[in-house]
């Protein structure tokens, strides 16, 4: 089936037509909710894990994912169209307007500007309930954690942030091009340790390319790059290939010799010190990982400690230095935007230490 690119955005497409297009244009599509997509060929129909996506089809009884359209559910729509919150949506007809763009590496509709039940005209994006941004604006998201400290706070935050959409390692490339975009040049990303602005398209394995740096080194717990902690964008950042190699799997601490391509960074035999402007970013990414991964989901229990010789154990240090860096370099606009983009467009969860920096000392005092 061929769908004309010139077709009006006002024309309501079937799911089959939307799957045949996938050309990036804006379109309105009607279909029946089948379940929550969690991978390219996987749609769950019960025990939902997040409100971030729905799979729709032309019939309510469809079982083949090849005939389903994956619809991204951004923050503005999750209270009404997320399946974790609204499991009764399964089998109901919905209409959504958005970009016909691959989602989960599957035919999709992203960044919806309107959604409604039934086959009528979709409701425009609501403005009365803006997406969380930071601090007090995220109180609804963190409702179960507000007012708690110590182990109670830690447990509540884990319960909240473990509800997420997981990405493949290939999807991480596209996520980083969005989350780490240079505010001054939309065609570039900012590299974490070097601070260099570099073309989004120069990712790869060459000497001056950028690749995917695991801030929580993947060997610390031996989780590799499989979907889970190895693909969690909250701790993955663009970095120069050779600088990434210089950091390796070292723990974090102060001191060492200057890193040639990364001004302000230092390294020695067992530790790495990032530049001042991202010391807090690094600390908060490590804190997130320690709270998100508690030995469930088949993944190791990640913890911070005081060692810089952790090897393949699921630990990363040095805790006291990371807490110092967190205080020294509070969240800035770039980090806050990054947290929001991950929440809205990629994983549906947040880094609590970006939103509430005070929670670090409330847990690790």
C-alpha cells in the first residue's frame, strides 16, 4: 500500500496506512489499543510497566506486532492514555495526531499533539497540566517520596524510578543525539568530559568520533550493553572515543595527570576526575544508578562505596568525593533539560537527584 506524502494531515489514517507511510510527516491515526510495546516485536497486554507508549491496530483482536503502530505517550497524555495508569484502555479505540516516525525501531507515531478516545477529532495537547520540569514541579511524580529520609526515601525513590521504558543499545545513539544536544547548535552534541561540541553524525568508532560512555562503568557489575543498566540513558553520555578509553572502567576520585583531549580532567592508575563543569552531573548519574538498580529485574545491586579498586564488583567510588562533587556543581539548565527529555521522550523516568539535590544527603549522610 502506498500513502501519498501529499495527503492532508487532517485525513485520518488507518493503522495499516500509517505503517506504510513512516515518512516523518504529521498525521492523525485511529486504532484499537492492544497493549504496551516494550521492544520491537514485544507488546504486553497485562501487568503494564509504564505509561510511555501504547500499541494500536485496526482490529481489537490483532496479535501480530507487524500490524500494530507504536504510539509514544508523552508526559501530557500519560494520565489519560498510559496503560499503567489506565489498564482499562485495552480494546478501546483511540485517535492520535503526531509524527509518523519509528518508535522502538518499529513503525510508530511520536510526539503526539492530540489524543482522544474513539474515532473522532482528537483533543489538542492539554495546557492545564504541564510536564514536570524540576523541583516543586515534579511533586506529583515523587508523591510517594516527599517527606521521607534515609532508607524509607531510598525505597520510595526506587519504586518510582524503576517504572521505565527500556531501550536497545542501538536506540541509545538516537536518544543521546536528543538528550545531549548543543543548546547553541541543534546539529551537534556536547561531549561529557571534553566539553566539545561535535556533529551528531560523527558517532562511531574512529579516533575522533564520539561513542557511548557508560558513566557507571559496565564492568562494575558486569552488565555489559544488554537492555537494562547497560542501555539506561540516565548514565550514558556522548564522549570522544579516545577519552572514553582513557577513562576506561576507573572509579572516580580527585587527582592524577591531565587528560590531553579533555581540559580539566585528570586520571591515574585507578581513578578519573572529570572537569569541574560536570563533576555534579557525574555524581548524580552514579547516585541514580545506585537507587534504580537494587538487585531486581535480573540485574546486580549497584552501590557506591569508598574504594577505587572495585574491579568487576557492582560497586563504584569514591562515595565521599562524589557527594562533594554533587554539592560543588549543582544541576544546571543543560542537565535539567536532559532529565526532562529522558522522561518525556525516551524512558519515562527521572533522576531524582537532579530534581531534588537535597535528597543525596538525606540518603547518604
